[in-house]
């Protein structure tokens, strides 16, 4: 399961059997807003949302970006993973 950074559509995505799990973002200056996470019902419970969100956060970390978690899933993820707390805007 490879996470692809789809820069043209501003998202990190995993494709499985024609379905997509993804987190969408907007980027302005040095801030990445993670605003929407989606996993199709038939793919839920496999850790896909966690994988795409973690990849987005690692991208932010590597590029010295701050993160605005306007998606509830991302906000909860950041609460549960203090190793990313320095990214929060």
C-alpha cells in the first residue's frame, strides 16, 4: 500500500481495487490545512486513513510546514500522536 502525493489535486492517496482513501489539503505560505479525510466503507478498519494522514504530516515536517487540522479525524490523530505536536498551527 503505497501512499501517493497527488500534488495536482492537493491530496495524499492510497488506491486499492479501484477505490481511494485520501486526505485533502490546501497549502498557503508555510501552512498546510488538512481539511478532509475519506475512506470508502468497504476499506475502513484497515488503517488507511492513518497511513495517509501520517504521510501528510511527515511531508509537513520535512518541509517545515505548520499544520491546521480542520478535519476532525486529523485533529484526533494529532491529539493521540504527540510526536507531531510541534506541527500544529
